C-alpha cells in the first residue's frame, strides 16, 4: 500500500514489543485452602458448594456438598460448625452462616426429592458396617457410591444411633433424619436392625466380609459413686434421652438436677424443661469458661429457664435432698472447700461422659483398645487387617461431624484396601489467610439469622427450636462468602492490568479447565497489580527463574 | 422479620465484573470484547496508572460512541510510551501534535468534522497534568470558552513524568520532585501554589466537569459514558498514580488512587451545567498518612524525623475537601 502523504512507514502494532521480557516476578493463579474447608471435620469443600449456591444453582451446590457429607439437612442442624469459627469474614463483620445455608440446601434437596447417583459399577466386594450413627451411615454411603456391597448392622430397632436416640427432637426433627437415612438406603444397603454383634472377628469370618467398618459409638453413660438413699432417683442422661426418643419418657418430678457440663448435660436439662420440670439445675464443678458444652447450647438452655450451679460437686442424694459442695479451681484442678449446701431434688441425672461398649472386639486379634478407645492408624485401620473403625469409638473429638469425616476417610481407605492399593493422601493447599484478601471489594452485608421458636413453646413442646432461612436470605447469606483463595470470576485481574496482558477465556470452554483467565506472559511486566487487587487472594507473585 | 433485598452480589458494585451480575451492570472492562484501545506491548512502566486510566476511559468512550471516535493526544508519557513510530498501541484513530496545543488541535478536528458533515464522529482529547494545567492551559481555556465539542481528559499523575518528574501546577504540596527537592526548612513543593483545574473548568460554565480515579472503575466509566452523551466542551480529570514519579510499589497503583479518594485528598465528584450534582462518598475514611507513607516523594515527612506539622497541613487540605464536597455521609462526620 502506498503510504499517505508525509508518512514514510506503515503503522505497526506495539505487539511487536514483547514487554514480558521486563518481568522479574510473574503472577500465577493459585487455589488456596479456605479456612472453613480446613476446619470442617467432615472435609467438606464449603467454599465450592457456596460458590454454586451463590449463583442459585442449589442442586449443583448440594451435589458438591454430598460428595463429602451425605447428611446436609442433619448437619445443617446439629453440627457445631467449626467452619464458622474459622471463617475469614468474621474479621470483617460476622462469619458466613455456613451451617444455615447447609441446612437450607439439605431441606431443599429433601423437598425436591434429589437422589444420589447410583454407583457406576458393582465391585462384588462386601463390607460390614457396624453401627448406624452418622459414621456408619456415611461409611455405608461412601462405600456404596464406590460400588461395594454394604451390610449395615445396628443393635437398636431403628437406624440413626445418637442422632435418633441421643439428640433431642427439638434440635433434629425425626422426619429429617428419616429422609436422609432413606436416601442412603436407596443406594442399596442391606440393613439388619435389632441385632447385637458379640464377636466382630467371628462375624467377619462367618459373613465372608472383605472388610469391616466399626462405628458403634459411645452409648454407655459414665457413672460415679454418689452415696444415695434407696428412694433416690438417679439415672444417666443417655438413658433419659433414649427413653424420651423412644416415646417413653420417665417420670422424674418437677425438680431435677443434671450433673455435668457437656452438650449431653445441656440436652438433658433442656429436655427436662420440656417434660415439665420447673427446676432443671445443671451442677458443674468448673465455670462456664471450662465447660465442654458449646456456648450456644448453654445460652439456649439458660434462655429456656435452665438454672446452673457453677464450681459445685454432688456429695450425696438422700430423701429428696441433694448435698452439694462448693469447690474452687487451681488451674484445672478442682479443690473442695468443705462448704456445703442443700438442693431439694426429685431426681438426679448424670451427664458425666460416655463410654463405648467394645466387648465385640475383645476376641479380635490385632484390635488394640486403649483408654476405652480403639486404636487406628492414619487410614482409620485397626491392627487387624481389613477392620477399620471411626466415630466415637476411636480417640479424638466426639461429634457427629467428626464421625462423618472419619467415615469418608475410612471409606476411601477401605476402597483402596479392597483394590490392593495404598491410599495416597490428597495434596493439601496452603491456607487462604485473611491478610491475603483485598476486602475493599466486598459489599457490606449483614449476616442473615434463622428465626427461633418463642420461649413459651420451648417449655411445652419438642418442636424444632431453630427455623430455616428462606430461599432469598439463604442466597444472600451464601453471597456473603468471600471465596477465600479461590477465583470466583470477578474480572478484576482482567480489568486492572495496565498492560492488557490478561485474557478472559470463553467461560464454557474454560470451565472444564477450571480457569477463566490466562496471563499473556509475552506482555505481562509483572507489576503485581492483579495480585494486589484480587479480592480473594487467588494470585501469587513468584520470582522469575533466569 | 424485615425482608432482605436480594440484589446483593458479593462484590458487584466494586469489582470489575462478577459472574452473578447481569451483563449490562458489569463494567466495559469486564467485557471480553472490550476495545482495548491501548493495546499490549506499550512501553509504560510497570504498574503505570496512566496506561490503565487511558484504556479505561477510551474503552468506555468507544462503547459510548460505537467506535466513531478520534483521540487527540498531548506530548507526555501517554504519547511516548504508546507510539514510538512506527509502532503504536492505539487501536482507535489517534493524533499527536505538540505538548501545549492539544486543546486547540482537538477544537480544530471537531470543527473540521462539523464542516465535513461528520459530526457523528466524536473527539476526545487527552493530556497529562502538565499538558493540561500548565502549557496547554491557555488553549484549554479557549476551548472551554468556545464550548467546542470535545471531551478533554486530563490524566493527572501530579508532575511532568515523561521528562523526569518535574513539578507541575498539579503537584501536591510537600511532594518531592526533581525541581522541588526535599531540602531546606520547607522541603518539597511549597504549600499555597498550584491549580485546581476541575474548579477552574467549572468556573468556565461548561456543561460537564467530573473527577475520577483508576480505583473506581464503575464510577469512571459512568462518567465517560455520560460525558459522551453530551455535546460541547466537557472536562474529566482522572487521578493516575505513577510508580516512578511517586516512588511507590508498582502493585500499589490502584491502592494509592483508592487511598487518595478515601482520605479526601482527591475529591471525586461530578458537576453538570455548573452545579455539583454528585459526589463519591468516602467508604472507609483513612488519615492522609496512610496514603503518604507508601510514596517516596513524601518520605521526608517521616524520615529522618516525623514532620507532624506538614502531615497535619496536608490533613487539613483533605478535611477542607471533605467539607467542601460533603465527602462523608452526615452521620459519620466527626465532631
Ligand atoms: C514545548 C515543549 N516543552 C517541553 C517539552 C518536553 N516535554 C515533553 S513531555 C513533558 C512533560 C509531560 O508532563 P505531563 O503533561 O504531566 O505528562 P506525563 O508525562 O506526566 O504523563 C515535557 C516537559 C515539549 N515536548 N514541548
Ligand atoms: S513515568 Fe509514570 S506515567 Fe510515565 S510511564 Fe512510567 S509510570 Fe506511567
Ligand atoms: Mg504528569
């Protein structure tokens, strides 16, 4: 082409100038481990299921969630949500209501009748799962999804373990429990209820099982020696809760003391209020600060009129009078003061901890029991090959969520064992810490709260105390998530590059690769603005190696 | 329970884009088909705010005009780093003449287009702060006075950067430049000098005057688009941090622009037909010190000893802006 007047050269593009050569540091997209995921005992990918929920794609969110935990409607009610304690948003205003959104998804799935995908193929391997609490049920689920045949045995008449016989209905309505159990069973689980196994090794042998998952929980209430008259009514909290759950509540009178400071003590005291006790008094030898019970549980109990005696022990119980001794704390040590007082009481409920009935492994060669718990290795396997254990029977924190996490982990290990492989632990990403976030970009948004049953109705009924989020505020709450350490496609990197060296990829095409942007290193000068302005800390700046 | 408004998008109103946002609520910059008026391969420093601001503004202008646009550019970094002949980063029709005559050239181009019956083609003039408030000032004032159909954009990096960081009429007090050294009893640029061009433009009575920064893209684009919907002389003044001249980290460019606005030192507002019609409220007020400490041009305020009285003087200027423009919502004003 003939250049126009006074122009001697064609105009060229600056793309001839590869400014990437100036770079000494390069930005790279990373995935960091969000603190919620890190804290979740069940190993849920919370950030990821919230990501789907944010877009209103509740089914994708639910499916992502149940990849790790098959009991979202249950966990959305009874989990003590360590995820929320770890949530980065707490440093901004308040933690994301993860538990409330989980429950919303769980309830939504039940209402819509969403089912689990059937296993791709049957492996022909058979696994015995003993105990149908959160751990046993979750193990059955994960094993079935991998195509192994599962026989689920429980000594009780109905499945659910502590979720049915321990946790009061005002925290977990039984229809929710039934629905989530049914959905697992629909994967094709052989269920045997009302059957107690006395010798696990013999059972494995006789049933020709390829592997066993032991998850019988901790069902025996711990007792302590309390001098008591013949007429004194003493029972343990687990029996109380079990009888109430079975529809046969004991008659304990109007003034009942509960001895202990754990969540079970709170459950017992709150249950007693509902059974008509005017005085439900928790007696605990330390202070609220040392209490193992969750702070919310204590607050709810007090709100419902439960009373508490701190720094107090029970000495004796005779003739409708409880003799209490004041104590003081020296460090963790409880020191008697010799100061006594009396409390009129019709009954005493002991909530002093729980033990596992492990008589079924007494004859199992290789299964070691220490301090009342079954010893397991990193893969949840006992010393006996093919016998795995989890939930409350193994050492560690005893919560339903931990039990679910054990089951997932064990199921993975059992699957590897059945295939003759060894389990390689998945790589752990470094933590997405708060200081990596650029919180400027997040909109201010108040935490959405679940409605609660008015106090009057909590005294007379076992109606559920905590209500659900509606769809609109569940969506809002999900969108409060900061997506720590994981790209959520805000386009900032694409927008803020002064060199226009970030490409925005076609969403559909790039979804599979999980990346929506790419750096053009031919032109990126490594200024780091994208790193600084990424809201969620999903870009690292790393030195160039020359 | 009060119903919760559902229109909440996590980062919707602050980030560049957002998958949850309807397309039309996203910025021009989030569009994979944006014009990229200033293409990759330009020679601006790492983290150059001016390169960023120019692409932000011109891409929005291209969207607003459907691409019927010609850009007139003053001498300065933006011209030098974008167009070392024969290579150019511009993907819009673009014209460069001199350092001081950009408003006059733009007026001429607008007049020529009108004469040729092509008034659908719109004119945008752009210059640095030196080209605007100093050497181009006379021509600019004439362009305003005649109400020529030009949007004039000043990319204010607060000094003559292209020639080695000399002071301009837009350099802030106390700042060190090559011509205002940090020596003597009153180091840096003296207080009480300089020009406030947005207010001077307002005084000309032109139809549209606005300020913006590279830290608030939604705001900047909305102003360009609004300006392009009008005719006559219009003025947009954009704060564009310069890592080289300010002695800041290249990654802090947007952060500095944000702090300039959040501290009140750089008021972000919009005026139509001579009246200030909207101000961008401060979201999280910060002391000017948060802004100053990140820049070597203010290092002498902190080392070898703190110059509290100078910092307080700069704070007073910020507070004056806050009062003049009402940058803080009434309930947040400290008493
Ligand atoms: C008449 C004239 N005087 C001086 C110069 C040298 N010169 C070129 S650019 C420039 C400064 C530009 O400063 P500014 O307008 O603020 O733009 P920046 O480079 O800072 O973006 C100067 C002094 C010139 N080109 N023409
Ligand atoms: S000197 Fe400043 S304005 Fe010029 S290219 Fe460098 S960063 Fe940009
Ligand atoms: Mg300048």
